[in-house]
């Protein structure tokens, strides 16, 4: 009798950076044809663990066994040559090469010293075909969309005939249809016996892809179970290290009169005849597919791209917002979807970012000078109130996790004491702990009597957070539902109805 040898076994792995241990004796086992999901808050050590496995970092202690044989990789090349590949979140470094060239860069099929371009192209074509990925082989990588680049990276990783493929948040930049392609690719690879590690913050994806779920918290494996034994609440509690009964916290609150209204809003070519209201203390959800015009409507109200027809009313009176500064004077806040582009100065400090809207002279906070005591106090209060994990107010925001960055964007707007708050995909790309805190904040805003409008593509989030949901489809209203009547199915039905 011989015990079954796992495909890969990690035992007692330890790693410190600058004297701080971030992985404490981690064990992990991967099986042939199985997907192991690795979940945990930002900073838990997921990427570090995988980079050690790939030979990019060196462990301080512990062992790795590949099919029972002890292996030590000093660089990713060695890992690749033994059939372990990783899809990196970072994009391809060869923007001028075509898709086909990129796939085989550094290992082109040769004849003497000449690269056999035709053969290379054929190989690439066959691979994409097998994976069900449609990419133009002759397009330059710099001309691909983010989603297409990600699919290329995936194809590339798989092209090494890998036994193990590691995916670190592969869907964070993918569109819905590309996510489906990826999932189909994953199940295809499983049939071929490939083991995968799947790192994600999107817990709803797990049931679709994972066989086993491992929770990593502060460098320790907290649990490892088959997916069908995993309860989401338990998993989330394990991830954040405290009990969470309901990830969508509801607070007792009063819903008052209509404070905000749009009537027949139009911006030609983008959206038409949009009418809705928001009451004091209400959270209104805006549902729809990517491209349905949700962001366009909200940024138009906020004065970024003016509407060409229709009215915006505040407390029953028509107002004219021509630019974001006007919107701020009316005490509107807009937390945009793309933090890196619109929400933050990434190289700036926490304090300079938080106080940016104040500096623009929004009336309620006027008269505060840069780096004054007033600014320092505001920032300290927000860091405390929002539980932002940082070393100092001077820390540049690009050194923080996505969740903490998002909290800074929210904090920046809260300092303007808004009455009407628009949030566009407020939890995209952030981990569960930070998500929960953002949800609590949104509920608190509503409780304080603010009118909240929230765009989200995550249906459970809309259902969990909103009092009422408006559905947009191809730039038009396609339905309105009260939260108590809304289900994932009837929202979906409104989104797709002809
Ligand atoms: P996760 O991928 O789960 O978000 P990481 O593995 O990136 O977590 O990080 C785990 C911990 O190790 C964090 O505290 C992070 O700051 C630290 N860390 C990661 N990489 C480095 C590095 N190259 N230098 C110093 N500290 C690092
Ligand atoms: Mg990571």
C-alpha cells in the first residue's frame, strides 16, 4: 500500500521581509486536475506565497515537493521548465510585438538563426483555437484591450504545457464575456489534469471554478475545505478574523422626502429619457450591463459631460450644474469607478489626497491651508474613522492596498460633507474586509439622511445594500424595483429584456 503522492506539496514555508515575518509555516497541497482557490484580505501573503513557488522570492524555511521530489527554484525560468507557470497581474512587457510573437517570446521556433515566423504563428493559432480564445494573431499587443491582454497572458502561461497554473486575480480586468471564456478554459485544463491556484477577491466566482478553498490570514492558513462545504459567511469571518453575520450591514434608518430628481435627461448618443428620484436617507441602486450608460448618466449630472436635454432638481427646484465645481457647491459627491485615473493622485500622500477637495475651496471646509493643523486633524480623524491601514499621513497612496485607496477616495469626499452621494462601483477590486467597511459607511451616510446613488455590477451587492433599484439598458430606463421585490433573476430579466 502506497499513500497517494500529491502533485505539489508545500510544507512549513516561512518568509520575512525586513525582519517582519509575512508567511508563518504555511502548508499547501495541490492535486492534479483540481482548482485550489486562495482567498484572503490584501496583505495576507497570497502573492508572496505564489512568488516563492515560482522561484521569484526565496523562502527562509520550508520545503516544496513536486510529485514527491524536493525542488528548489531560484528563478521563474526553473519553475517554468518543471511545468509551473503563473499569470501575472502586470501586463506584457513587449507592446510592439504581435500577439503571435508575444506568445513565444524568448523561445521562438528557430531554423539556424532565423525565427520560423510561420511555424510560430501556426502554433499560436492552434493554442488559441484549443482554448476557445479569439485574438487576432497579427495585432500588436499595445493595441489590445486590457481584457484581451489578460487572455493573451493566460494563453501564454498555458502554452508551456504546464502541470500547474497560478492565476493571481485573473478576472479583475476582464469583461463578463471574457470571464466566461476564462472559466471554460479552466474547466478544459482541469480535464487535462492541470492543477490550478486561483486567487480572487470575487467570492461569488468561487463556486464556478474552485474545488478547494484555502483561507490565508496574516500569513497563516486558517482553513482548507472542499468548496461545497464552505459557507460564505464563515469564509469571510475567517478572512477578516472576526465574526461577520451579514456582509451587507443594514442599519435602522428613516427614508424621507424626495430630495433629488432627474427628469427626461438625455445626452445624445449616450442616454435618453432618464427619470428617477432619490429620497433623503435612501440608497438607490443603478443596475445594468457594462456600457448601459450608468456612469455616463451620473457623470453628466455631476457636470463632467453636460446633458443636452432634461432637468435636474434639488429639493424640488431646478438646478444647473455646468462643471464638477458647481456640483460640489450643491453638496454633491462623486466617487468614481477608476480610482487610479479620477480619484487619486497616486504618488501624493494620504493627506494631500484627502484634502484635495477641500483645497478646491468647497465652501463648508474653506480656509484650510496645505499641511496645516486643520488638515492634519481632518486626516487623522478619517484614518481613524475609516480604519485605514497606514504608517503615516505622508505615506504615498500607491503604497496602500486597493481597499485602503478606495477608503481614501471616500474619505476625501466625506470631508466635503455632501448631501447627495454618487458611488460608481465602490467596491470593485477591493478585498472583503475593506468591502464590509465601505458598506457600513454607505449605510451610515444614508442613516445621516444623505441621498445615495450607487452603481454596481455585482447583483448581490445591489440587493444587499439598496432600498430601490433602477435598471438601465442601452442608455434607457428598463425597470425599477423595490428592494423587497428584487431578486437576482428579475433584475437580470430587466437587464436583458428586449
Ligand atoms: P496579498 O497578495 O495576499 O495581498 P502579499 O503577498 O502581496 O499579500 O503581501 C504580504 C505581506 O508582505 C504584506 O504585508 C506586504 O506588505 C509584504 N510584502 C510583499 N512583498 C513585499 C516586498 N517585496 N517587500 C517588502 N514587503 C513585501
Ligand atoms: Mg496579491
